[in-house]
C-alpha cells in the first residue's frame, strides 16, 4: 500500500470513527476524470488485497443542498476503493452548503 493510500485510509477511518462527513475526490477504474463526492463513511473492509470504504455519498457535493424532491437530498450508498481516492478534503462536509457556494 502506498503512503498516499495509507494516508487516505487513515483520514477516512478517522471520519468513520468521529461520525463526520468529508469530501473525497475519486477516479473509478473505467474513467479518467475525477469526481467529487460528499461522503459519510460507515464501514471499511479489505477484499482481494484492496481496502474499501462504504458509506452514504452524494455526487457533486456543491449541488446537494438544492432540493431534488421535497425534503430529500440526492445521494446513495456507495463503495469506494481507497487506492483510487485522489484526495480526502479536510474541509468539513457541513461547509458544503448552498451559501458557501454562492458566496465563494
């Protein structure tokens, strides 16, 4: 495991332990473009030599505060392979609100 992968696993593990959300930048195996996700980790596990993290996430976190339907945010449970995580942002997930986007 690379140092960067270990660092990301540590940060995600800390978010899991503290029950805090974070923002991750991720690139899937089939895509060369990275995507940002608001992510609340719920479980970490190892399978076939890779570390995975499972939790609730929303794609494009800058848009999640915009209602898609009454009283529901966009998002779903996803599993991410930690070695494909490019960044784990220290910025609190709560800071990704509509106001923070409008006034940036």
